[in-house]
């Protein structure tokens, strides 16, 4: 169970929330549930891994004008296929421009993150695309 905060994009107000993960072994399903006060729970399931559920959660939260302050939604969060396999999609690397992935910068995807580091999915994807493109000159 992760106790995190949501931020309303309209006014930057904070809302506490709880994210719960469940691995439904008999069906090989990864389930993510987000609970917050005064709203129905958000539940996402995937037969692949928790990264899939985090992607869907982010889409829904952004549709509602919310950001979840967690490592996976940081501007510089990169999820490699190996990290997905080794952590069931619950780890990401925090990368820096011009530098390759550093195994020491592996982070819990649902660990708390500061507001200034968390961005919309589109901005995060642009940052990672530019980070990857920075290696094309080699």
C-alpha cells in the first residue's frame, strides 16, 4: 500500500490517496487500485504487468485534471524492458541528459516524488525521446 498525493492541475491543491497493488495469481492479473476521498475507486488490471496499469491510471488521472506524485510520473522516468521484467513493472530509472541508464538510479515507480518533477505524460515522453536521441550521435 502506498500513501501518496494527487495534485489538481487547476489550482495545485493536494489530495491524499492510497494506491494498492494486488497480484491475482490464479488469473495472472496485476491489479492497481487508487482510492481517494469523495470519489469512487479507480481500478486497472493487466495480464502483462503493473506498468500497463500505471499507464492507464495516468491517462485517467490526466483526463480528470490530476497528477499522482510518484516516481513513475516524473519527467525523467524511463522504464526499460528489463526493469519491467525484473520488477513486474514497478521500477523505473531516473535518467539524466547525455548519460546512460545508471542502475543506482533505479526507483520504486510508486515511491513519492516532488511536485516539480512530476509532469503530464506527453512532456515525460518528449523528455525521454530527447534523452534517447542524445545517444544517436555516437
